[in-house]
């Protein structure tokens, strides 16, 4: 199971190693590596201009056609270019703007994306700079809209190669996040923590594993670091997850440390009937099953429900999987507990998904917060008096977490908040707010002994039905 996959470790400054690309069969007459650069600039345009999520476009089976046409090696390079571009976008745009005497014409968006992806290669990826420059010029020459700018592209990018070190140094003072979201972070967490969270997204997230049992033993076997959540964090890993010991036997699954917290908040679930209302891909469901609960996994998407079942087959675990809309789910009798890990803006996962802040906005956060409140009201109706509801999501914005709970408590007296005792979570006391709610961020869990720090931004709260 893979709730959050990340197999590469890149440094926030300096260059990340990537394999050289080869031309796909469809572009044998093109310069080697041109097709992957064309794909990267087109996909970037879809993210920035059309707010299209990156994951769907990089799906091997159903993704963007220009991506699916690439070889496996070229797909890896395309992903590396896009991730580097999106992680450093404000800094790249500032560097390009400083080199231009005047802004590009409004109709030159395609050219802007060519320059941006080329700059990402020059500044942040370990690819030959001359290849990044030459292939960007070739892109400009092959596009009738951009042909007249080919000499500008050549001159600007060659200058960037010469001044690379100074550009990187100047860029350190530019927050690597959109201004609108940085402002919201500063309001919620203070300027210093907001800056730490912003900087954290420059380094891809580590690989965290939730194990069925004996986390200390698995930490030793996998050369991992045991975290306060019971999670095993791997050191820098450049291989295939399925090749690791224990994968084929279903002894563990990939799950960010923060994502492992909500299921643990139920306490002892032995023999209790619990529904996981937004279950796929099933990491939290698996936690509950391993701890002895009788779990009903509710999932609206047929494809995601199928994936959940496949994951459980590997893990050799059993759960009732119900493919239905959350609001249509009505158990035969009231439950002991409900886990609602609700759909959200995913702003706590930008280390893994750097496109999120360029495809979402304030209006999306507001709409998702309203949906979460509606889901939570329904979840309350599914548990018996004294039953628990754990509400969580991977947003950093209080509008989708603390505010949802605050407003619901003011609206009804049918539930009460159950504070999480800080003493129960040694090492994560700072992640529990004054109301007894969990609030994690990528600025928490400092790096230690060669192991990466940070964890996804998560909100989690325990509610009890009166």
C-alpha cells in the first residue's frame, strides 16, 4: 500500500541527479531529449494556466498523452523537471524577470513555460546546462508562436548558466510559495513557522512505513528511524519500494507519519465496529484492522475501492469494503466509531505534491471546508451515544480543521470534544494545541542522524457523541 510515495531524495539547493533522456520512437528525427522537454513545458502549462492536478497527468495508464508517449527514463526526467520547477517556481520566475528588460507579451505563455522548465534544469537539476539551453532554443524554433524569440531564449539562458551561483544565492530570500498561501500560513502559525513550512517543501518528503507489529525490529531490519508515531522512517532510498524486505509478505505499508495519527486516536479498538468513511487507499483502515477493529471501509470511487481491495490482499487483512457515496452509507446498527479523513485542499502535502498551491486557491479551501462540515454532521449520525468520531485531513489551513470543529460545537450539543493528552504522545507534545487537537506541520520532527525531518501537515480531532 502506498498512501504517499516518494522514491527520490533531492536537495533544496544544488542539483538533483537525473538520468539522461533518449528520444521516443515518435520523435526519432528530433534532438535527443527534446520530446521530454516539450512534455514538461506542456504539462506545466496545464498546471499553471488551467489548474490541472499533476498526479492525474502523470498517470502511466491514463495520463497526459505527451507523458504517456515517453519512455520510462524520460518519464522520470519529466517528473524531475516538473517537481523542481513547481518547488522553486517563485524563485525561477523572479530570476527570469530580473534578466528581461521588459515582460514577455501576454500571448507568450508557452514561451514562459519553456523558459521556466529550462531554468529549473539549469538551477536545480543535475543535467548538462548546454543541453537545457539548446533544447529550449530548439523548442522555440519549432513553435511558430515562439520562433521570433529563439535568440532571446539562447541569450537569457546562457546568461543564467554563467550567473547560476549568484542567482541561487539571491533566490534564498524569496519564499518558495505563492504569496496568498504564505499570508495564510503566517496568520495561522506566525511568520517564522510559516517560513519554515515554506522552506520544507523544497525537499521531497521521506518514505515512512507503518508496520503491523514490532516497529523497533523493523526499524533495525530496514535501517530506519523510529518516530514518536511508531512509524519507521527510511534513510535516503533510491530503489523500488517492492524490493524492500517485508513488502511481499504484507508486513508494512507506506504512510506518512502524520497520516498514521488519526487511526491511533481511537485508543483500544479491539472488537469494536468502526467505519472508515473515505477509506482508499486504505492505510488508516489497515491500522484499525491490525489493532483488532471490525472495519467497514466506505469508498465512493470504484477505482479507488478496487485499489483498496488489492492493497488489503497484499497485506493479508480483511475488511468489509462498501462502494457507495458517504452520505448514502447507513449501517444496520449504530457504530462504536467513525473515522472521517475528509477530502481537503491537501496543502499539508506540498513536499509530495508541489502542484497543490498552484492548482488550489482560497475559494477551493472555503468550498472544501463547507463539504467537510456537511460530512462531519453525517458522521455523527452513524455512531451510538458514547461513540467516537475522529475527524482529520491533510490541510494546513485552520479553515479546514479547527474552524470546522469550532463551528460544529457551537451549532450542536450532540457532540463534545475529547482532548488528546500530551502525555500520551512524547516527542509530539508541540503538535497538540490548547484545545487538545492534533496540528502537525512539515516544520516538525527535525532531521536526525542522516534521516530527513518533517511530516505532512495534518489536523486531527476526537469527538464523542453524547
